[in-house]
C-alpha cells in the first residue's frame, strides 16, 4: 500500500470532500497527511474549499477511525485500495476529474485491459434479450476483452454469467460495499467472477448499504471504465439509459441493440439509435468493427486451427466473425458437394472448432 494511504482514506471520508477537492487538497499540500496537519487558514487557500469545510478538519477522529477499519478489512479479505493519484488506478477513470478518489477492488482482471466494453440493460430481460447477449459476447472470446456490468438482475447478471461460461473476464461494479453485496442473490456469482479472471469493484467502503443515490454513481463508473457501453434492452427511462447518457457525455462510444417498434423493452434502445447517440449493435462483429479491434483467434481456438485441412480451413474462414451461418450459404460459398460439406461440418464439430445452432446454422466455438 502507498505510505500515504491511511491519510488518503481518511480524507476521502471527510464531509464535503468530493473527487475534485480531494485532488486539489493533495496537490496543494503534496500529501494527504499534510492536509490533516494544515491550519484552517491554510486550508481556505485551496481552490474550491469553503470555510465551513475547512473548519471541519478540527474534528478528524471519525474519518481516521474509518480509515483504520477500511485498511484492516482490506488486509483480511485481499481487497486492493486504489487511489486516483496512483499508477494502478484504472487509466480510463484517471482521465476524468469526477472519478471517485478511492476504489475498492477484489479480483484478478486487468482494469487497464486494452479492450473493454460494458453490457447493460433492463432487469426484466426477455428471451430475445438473452439471445442478443449471447450473440454479442460469445464470439468475442478471440479478443479477450474485459466485459463490465452492474451485477443487477436481468441483462447485467446474464452478461456476467455468460462471460463466465465463455471464459471471458468480467467485472461487476457495485453500488454498495463488500459486506453488503447487492443483490445478495448474486454474491456467489460475484465471487466466481473474482476467482476466474474477473473482479468486483466499488467506490464504497465495506459497510456501505446499497442506497438509492449510489446507483447513478455506480453507472458512471461502468461508463468510465468502458470504451463502449452496449444497451441490450431498455425502456425509455431505464437505469441503463442513465449509463448510456453518462458514457455519451464522457465522450465514450455507446451502442444499442434495436428492437421491434412499439415494444417497451426496446424503446430506449431504439431512441438512442434514432437520435444518433448510439451505434446500432446486432452482433459481435459490430463491436469489433466499431472499436477497431484487430487480430484473429487466440488461445484454445488458435491451437485447434493449426492442423486443419485446406477444405476445413476454408469453412472456418467463412465462419470467422460471424454469429451463425446457414448450411445453404456454406454450400454456395464453398462449392462443396452436400455429402462432403456434411462430413466437414461433422469433423469440425468433433474437433471442437464449430458448434451447431438451431435452423441448420453453424458458428465457431
């Protein structure tokens, strides 16, 4: 831990000390410890500090005790304390002065993964929304992006669990502390994420309850961490619309999955696209193209591709970056006799390279 971490934590717990003032105080006095040693008159010289706030530093006992408790809890539970002034703070958040001064992080995921995207949406996810999450996430395994969401019911938790199933690192951002994981029903999933290449992140100390005003702040962290925020399903005023608006205002990309006209579950998505605030996202290839991700299959899939016959390789190349291709299209594109094509498909399935989908369609595993 940083030698000044105790004082930094205490400073973050002082009343009326927001992200900007936190930074201003430390930059003015060079360390948080010196902030606590400063006189009221000296504190008043700092840009943005009110006289009442400066006077509150005469009583710092509560903030210092809370800092003690936070450090003790973090050490017991292997929770990392990330300060906005340090190199290990997420670089995407460091660019924004409104980012929380302290983050609490448990997990293995690289918060500076060069490829990040958020998947958010309604708590009342439909079966079509679930299929859309799968169409977006499953083919992204080639690129190993960090997928961010908010651990909520519906689209959020489905995206997290789909990532676990596909082997993608996924990060949950909470609106509560680690002793108050919300919703509690998702606590086991959060632990699995943290122990399988993902993580759990919050801007709140371990005792913080899931208060109503914490969730817009949680959504802002999701937006800050993600190069692209994808709204899968949302009503016109859903919580994920707040995340999309924040991402748009931060200058980050926003995507939305289109839906049928008149369907309340996709009204928000359609409005985002119609007003030009979001790119239309129908498949993983839209995400890859929008973010300019380069490269081919990696890891297990790459090893599977190394010993393919020319005809097998041609079929794989046709399926690459596609969510599913009908057998008739494969027949026309590859000009293989039906019996030979069926044999190729069966062989590639047995090798674990492709998977069969309903409607005589196929895609890469």
